[in-house]
C-alpha cells in the first residue's frame, strides 16, 4: 500500500527543507522505496536530495504537444496518435519513466514549468494517470507542492494520507496556511489528515501567534527551530538529505513523524 504525503505553504516558508527531512526520516526509519515529486516550479528538491535532474515532466509535455501539432491538422493538438502509431499515453509513460532521477532509496520526478498557451486538458489527464501508476509501485510518495493547492487535483487522482501545511512565524505565512487548510475541503481528492508545521519559529510562541494557530481547523503538529546547519549546507552545496541526526531541524521533524506514523 502506498502512503502519500503532500506539503503546501507560502513560498519561502521552507517546504523543500521539510520535505527533505521527511524523506530522510523515511529512509532511516521505514522500509520501502520512496518517490519524491517536485511539483513546485521554483523548488529545488533535487538539490536537497543530491540527485541530478536534467528533464522535467513539463519538458516531456511540451515535446509531445509539439510532435502532435506537427502530425495533426484538422483534428487538433489534443487528439490522435504520434508518428509511428504510438499513443500519447504510451509516449508519456515511456518518457516520464525515462526522466526519473534515481537514488538508492528515493527516486525523483520534477513537474517543471507550468502549462503554456494552448489546450492541455487531455495531456494533463494522461500525465496524471501515468504519474499515479508509477507512484503505485512505491511504498511512499512525498509531494512538494506550490504555494497553494489549486493544482494538486490536476497532478494526481490519488488520495492524500497526510497534508503538511508549512508556515513560518509570520502573519502572511499563517494567513496562507489557513486558506490552504480551508481550500482542502473543496478538492476532488480526499485528504485523510492535515497538520500545520511551524518552521523557523522560536519557543515559546508569542500569544498573538498562538491565537492565530488556535483559530485554524487543523492542528499544529510541531515547531521546527531555526537551524544554522541548514544554512551551512545550503552555502556549501551539500545535500540536506545528509544532515546529521543531531541537527535541530531533523530532530524536530523526526519527533513529529514518530508521533503519527
């Protein structure tokens, strides 16, 4: 059975760092292969995982649409097959599997750039099915998302077991987190558990900050302290997945995950 974990939150709150800590925890404490999905065009999940990334799903999508446009006339770009008789689904499945960045326990798919002008409904439907089919062969799927959740149901048809909404200790971060939490009820996919993670926050929390958290309809899972180790790794280019066990950021996340898994 696959367990799907999704992260969301305002840009700059540290979603990718939290994703890396979750993946590190799974590698050290849980069995089974992990599929990381970088669904944030501005994210660099491959860098924190120490994986080389050359091509994204966005590149695959644009390449397929270009081929279809060249081969079709009256039926439109979203119909028909590609040169050689291969179907769009077969083409996409082959290409997406070929761009997987493979690691020892974790593989990575990067969604890449958003859609450009034109019709993407059919190709996105096929991509969603392809990525879901690939994900079923993994024990864990960890999705690092854009700031909101509007795109999540376009990326996957699978239910989400755990949604971690990441915020920093700012008013803008918490407002975005609250809106994400409210919007989760409107998605076509089911989210089983939703938690807030407060990143780079001092303890104890200021009364106004605690009051804002208490007003949300999903609980605070825990607080991740500011950690100079993260800054040091970023500046030296060392993957965060290699952060020491005693690093405060990893210890905090490990304690949270011990409590829910």
